């Protein structure tokens, strides 16, 4: 065994001192409850596993990973039983660390996992050598850590070779290595050495401030585009945020991370910006069994109150720290080794005394036998040949819109294998066929059938109908179609010249989809795949420019900008009725005004009776004096005064007393403003027809309880809502996702049909809405766009035609050629002709003022009836008077 350090001559003395664990150990929670699933095995032959941890969150998760693995192993009904002995220490306190080690050994832990701290790890390994115990390491160590330990972790030499192979594969011959301090430089030794063997130049830079921004800004000014990031795992999120703040997230910059725990960082907020971020992982996250096992481990830890990720990292998928994965695999490898050695002798389970410096008899034997046993675990095939040789596999991860994705693998035997091109198309240039662009070998243009961009000619449709044939998109050529795309390509073909000065020839073929990236295989389908493998030279279609697509292919300058709009039923005008003038005032205001008129009449009558100035013995009309004083404001005249004032008409009687004049003046002031408001509102009611629109913005649509809204079940609009980080859009997607019946539609036609037949708003690209509303007068576009979408021409990476097409597109925009094409294919042929506005005042519809004529007729009839009633009443009254005179 290895030589013991002199400091451990004092271990027996230190172990005799009392010691209290700084952190209380966490209880072993049920996952699953053994009495529910498996009978709890009863063993007296217990192999105790010791682990010494620090108190942070990841270290607490390592305890749960240890207990989870031991629980699984104990359920295998082996000849032995694992039991954990967990201790927590403060980092840097070697005295307490040594006491903790002795206490653990005295409790029977003959197999130890050494701490994270390098000095404490050295102390543990030296003690293990002295007592012939099994010491295992699960942490990634710097090259300066020279103490040999048993570990499944790949060392810095292997990681350096893997990263060097990645840099070589993509031709990244010059890079800047970024470290936090001088102590991190040894991690780069292997990369610098192996890189020098392959003409790869690496210059090291230090972070001298609290932020990476000054250093990144300096490197950007030095025209450095490749960065080898060897910072601490806890600084990854800050580093990526600084990159984003400096706009260094386009395809020109590449960031290769050395740490194996980058998967743990929440990068969802920056995954959509197109950052070229590469890293390595020993875990195959695509493997279903690995994903399931990590999910179970995290659930087990959470059931015991330990969360791997805090609330700020809720979006991180079920990924565990690399240390937890190596701990899990090491325990299973150890269990398999002991199972091969079974039955184990009785003294194998006896504890070792730290005070007596007794040695365990089986440490070296188990260590040697470990190299003859292999297991398949979370980190791959753990088949060790000797202490310095193992077949390692590391997975190449790239940051995509969906997060870090497995795009390749590195093997210690076979080297680097990339599943798909991720940074440059150099690796594909030997397999992509370059077309000549002649009549014999025309450029192939991939596109899609989508009106008005591309549609079948009417003559071709009639020909198919006569032959009773259906459309076979594989046989469609540019002679069978027309539209915006064909006109655009004809103009580009005539303007953009080949090197010999001749225009290029092209043909089209119809693709079924634009292309989706398979997260598991890293392969594209659709148009993107055709551009990558050379089937298509260009793609001219409503092809949305996204960061994910631009990581694989190139785009020209956008030829059209649009967004997601809302398609809804054409608003209906307000129903006309004879009493439209009554809408000038609300029902409450009409009732309150008539009520106020009645109250004023009664008040005038009462006040006038009390006021002596309102009593006069002269007749109101003739002025002749009478024997008795008469009050002009009787109840009938008071009502007449109130109504005349309300209608802004003059009255034949006026108040004379101060009190009645004050009351009358206040009433006139009220009627003045009421009449002005009535006339103003009446003018707008009679001349403006109000369109009934149930909503005008997305927020109003979401708040509307009766109107449903939906989108296509796949496509860029679906991806926009599914991946949106805007609260309102995320709420909309969740509501759409759980709606019954489903609000997702298979195609645009189904969406338009639902808009016209029910209360349904269809969210689709505004360019399609503008085309539809010109040809379907029953639908319209409401509001603006929810986002900005740009269509560009897709080309292969490194294509010489990208810049030429971009230049001509800009020329066509400046010369209004593209706006003219939009006018031709969107506006012309519209069947929904808008009525021209008259320059003079519009005539008032008789229907709108019909209520006034109706009121006039009703008033005339009422007046005639009242005249008849008055005549009859007066005749009867006079007859009664004459009868009384005759009798007397």
C-alpha cells in the first residue's frame, strides 16, 4: 500500500477526543416504502460506507444519492447489506476532518468516499493507506492533486484530449482560455500540450474584476471568436449573462466549456438567442433508462426535503450532478465486486480501530478485484482494466432553443463523432453536390404550396379535373405554379449573375415541411435537411429566420417582415332602429332628467304658494284687476314651466320672486348642459355607424370568456407560444392546450371555417391573414401583430450565393419591386371592394330619425284625443252650469 503521511502518527490521539457533527444528519426517508413494495432484508453482515461532505446544497444531494443507491443495492438480496455513515465537516478545518475520519472508521466504515476539499482528500487517502481501507473519489481533481485514488471520473488529460479533438474537428485553431484565477490554470495543461501538437494556439486570460464583461469586451476588440471557458461551475450563469449583455451570442462566437456540470445551470432564458455553447457530459441524457433513474433519484431527495435546484432554477430538467452519477455507479460497481467475492468471511465486517492503528485485511484485495468487474451505469460502461486505463465516453452537448442537446460523442478509443454539423459546414463540403445553375443542371429551389406565395395555376387545376387526377407534389414543376415566390425567383435569376456573367437557371420542388430538429438524434428533416445534404440549393418560401436554424444553415437578408395576427369574424354594424336618437342619452339619464323635471315642478308650485310676490290680483293675460289675488304658478303651470325649460323652449309665465327665480335659474343651467350634450351625441349617432368589435387586443381576447382562440397544431406559431416567456402568451398556450374540445386545427382552412361558424379567433401569420381578408369578406384582422417574423432565403453554410442574393433583395426593396409584388399577389384580385368615402357630408338615413317622426305622429294623435276630451268635458261642465241657473 501507499506511504502514510507523518501527520497521521497523531490520529490515535485525535480520535480519542470528543467530537460533535456540525450538521445533523438527515433521516432516511421512504422511497419507496419498503413495506409497500419489498420485504426489508434483515442482515447482520453489514458493509458500512462512509462519506464526508460539506454543508452546501449539492453536497446534501450527494447524501441522498448515496442513500438512494444503497437502497437499490440492498433490495437485490445479496449476501451482505450496505449501510451509510454520513458526516458533515467545515471546509478547511483539517483537525475536525481528521476526527471525523476516525469516528467514521470506529463505527465500522471500512469503505470511504473522500471529501471535496483537496487538503482533506489528501488526509483521507493517507489514512486509508495507513489502515489499508478502501478510499474512493467522485470529484474532478486538478492535475496538482497527485494523491492516487480510485475514481471513475475522467481526469483532466482525457478531457483535454476530447476538447482538443472538438477544436480540431471544426478548425478552431486559435482560442482564448478564460479562467477565474491562477489556481485554475493547471486544468488547461493537457489542452495546451495536446493543442500544440496539432497547431492549436491557446492564450490564457484571467478574470481580474467581479464581472467577466471587461475581459470579454477586451477579447472582442482583439477579434477573438473562440473561447475555452475553464471557470468554476457556480460562475457559468453569470458568464453566459455577460456574453448576452455584450451581444456576443451570434454564430461568429464559439464557447467551449470544460466543466462537466454545465447541464445543471438554468440556461433556458438564453437558449433562444443562438449562443454557440459547447460542453461535455459523461451522462447520456438521451438514454431513457438514465433519464428515468435520475428522475427517481431527484424525487427521492425531494421526498427527504433536499432540492437539487432552487426556485431560481425550476426550469432545469432532471439532471443530477456528475459527482452524484459517479457515486451511484461506484457503489453499484463495488456491490457487484463484493457479490463476486461472496460469501465474504466474517472478519470482513469487523470494524477497524483507529486508536490501535489496526489494519483491515481486505482493502488491497478489493481494489485489485475492482479492475476485473464491469457494470453499465449512468456514466456508461464502467469496465476498468487497471488503475490508469478505462474506456471513457463523453457526450458533446450544444445549447439549442430547447436547452443543452446531445449532438455528438467522444470515445477514448475511437475519438470524436458528431451526429450533426453544429458550428460550420466544413465537414459537409466534401459530400454536398454543387450544381452548375444551367439548363442541364439547374439550381433546385425548395418551397411549399401556400397561397399567395405559391399556388397551382388554374389551367393546371382544370387539366387535373378533366383527367380526374389528384395533385402529386413530387411531379410539380415551376410551369405548374404561380405566385409571389415564382415572380421573386424570376427577378433574382435575371439580376444575380454567375461568375461567367450568365443568369442562373432554376427549378422548384415542393417540400412538405420547413424542418424540425430531432432532439434525440440531432438530425433535421424537411427543407433544412435538404439544404444540409445538398438536395436544395436555395429555399425560397415563407421560411422563418430563427436562431436554431441559423446555427445550421444560412439566411439572406429578409425579403418580408410579418408577425402573428388575429383572424376573427367581420364586425357587424349596430342594428338600426327607429329610436336611434334615444341612444344619445342612457336610460338612467333619461329617467333622472324626467324625474328632475317633475321635482322642479312640484318645488316651483310649493315655493310660489309661499312667496307673496307670486300672488297678484291682475289677470295673467289681460292685466285687468280682479277682486281676488291669483298665483300664476299653479300645479299645471309649474309642470308646463319645467317641461318647456327642459326642451329649451320659451314659457308664457316667468317667476317674479327671488326664490322662484333662483330655482328657475338653476334648472335652466342644468338643461343648458344637458341639451348641449344631447345634441353632440345625437350628431355622432346619426352620422357614424358603430362597428361592434368584442375585443381589440390580445389581453381583451384572453379576458373574454365566450370567445375561444386557437392555432395550427404544429409550425412556427405553435413553437412561438409553446416556448414563449411572456406571461400572457404562456397563459394562452396553457389554456389552448387544455381546452376541450381542442382549439388546435390541422390547416388554415379548418381555422377559417371555425372563425366563420363559431365564436373563435384564429392566430396565424399576418401575411396569410392579409391575403384571406381580401378574398373572404366575412373575416377580418383585429389588432396588430404579437411578434416579429422575418422571411429569408435559406442557403447552405458557406454558400457563395448568400451574399449575392442578400444584395439583390436589398436593391429590390429600395426600388419598390418587392412591395409591388406584394400589391400584386395580396391586393389585386380582391373580391371585398371597400366603399369609397365621400368628400362631402354624408346624408342622414331616414331610418335613424324615424323615431322623431313617430313621436310627432304620436304627439299629434294624443293632442287630438286630449282636444276631444277637453271639448266633451267642457260641454258637460257648461251644461251643468246652465242647468243649475235654470233651477235657480
